[in-house]
């Protein structure tokens, strides 16, 4: 009997410990997730039904592209919720093109693999994935030759404009060494997780089953649908964007 009373008291204590507010917030979060999934399916189905050439942008941010299925973690009535690190709620071999700009470097390696594998799955045979992402090679070139005119210009811009580097601009007297701070900041700032060079991203794509990886310039492509769609150069100066960014097109 005593053991049973202890269990009853413990159960009552657990019940009384529940906060109605926390219960409400939990249910609200579940309902929001349910609405998100319903809206996601509705927007995806509507896009696929109404577009002959199917193009998906992953992690669109503020770069809303007309005629594309624009997706992001932050969604609204025009932007569909999509987590690049999880399975895409899309049937295989649906899309002609997949595009992502300055998202890939924010993903952990396992998430990058998922994004490549899921994009491969939803692309049609011969479909193309275009990725614009910072280049590891630009950082090593900056380290190896910090005194070139281009690299000096880049470092000057960085220390004068990036908030994390204000202390460098204001306090590091020897400007010849400022490039070290700029490189360190680039690896850890803005939520960067993994920065690739061309070879590493090529090998990763081939591992995921793609047939060809093409190194491109920003704005340029052999495919009309993929030309001039980068917009990172509107967020930072285009000349800076061209220094930082590499673009690859990956063919299924």
C-alpha cells in the first residue's frame, strides 16, 4: 500500500508540475509545424503542376527568383519551407535545375551530403545543380600573397566593413598583418561550417553519383536558365563577391 501511495503522489506531483503555458506553447509549436508541412506540400504541388521547366532554389533568403520554387528555412506565402539537411518532400526525377547561393558553406558535412544526394534524387536525368559558395582557394591565395593589390584591397574592405573586424581596424597598428585576422574571421563568422575548394566539392559530388562537375564564373553558364542568377554581389560589393565566390555546375 505504501509503495502504491508513493506512486500516486509522484503522479500527482508530475501533473501539478505541468505549466499550462508550456503545454500551450508546445501545442502551438506542433500546430505551427503541421501548418508548415501542409503549406509546404501545397506550394510544392502547385509549383510542379503549373511549371513545365521545374527549377528549385535552396536557401533563397531574400533572393526571390521568378519562375522558381524558392525554398528556405524562413518561409512565407511565396517561399516554401525546406531544410537542406533533411529528406526533401519531393518525388524523384522531378526538377530540371537546382540552385543554391551561399548556403552550402553553412551546412555541416553530413548536411552537405544530404543536400547533394537529395538534389541528385529529385533531378531528372541530365538535370543540373548550380552551387555558388566561398572558395577555400581564395583564402589560401590571400594567405600566400597578402601584398598583391587585389588582396590588399580585399583586406582593407573587410576590416572597414565587417563588424567582427572593427577591433582589427581600430587596434591592430601593423596593417601588413591584418590579413591573418580576416582569414580567421572568414572561417568562423556568419555560421560557416565547411568551406570547399573546387576539387573537394567535385569529389563530393561524384561520390553522390553526379556524372560531371563544371567550374564556372559568377553569372556565367552554358545553360540559359542558370545565367545571372547570383545576387550575393548585391549584398556585398560585386568586386568582393567575385574574389570570394566559386561556382560549380553539377550534372546528373
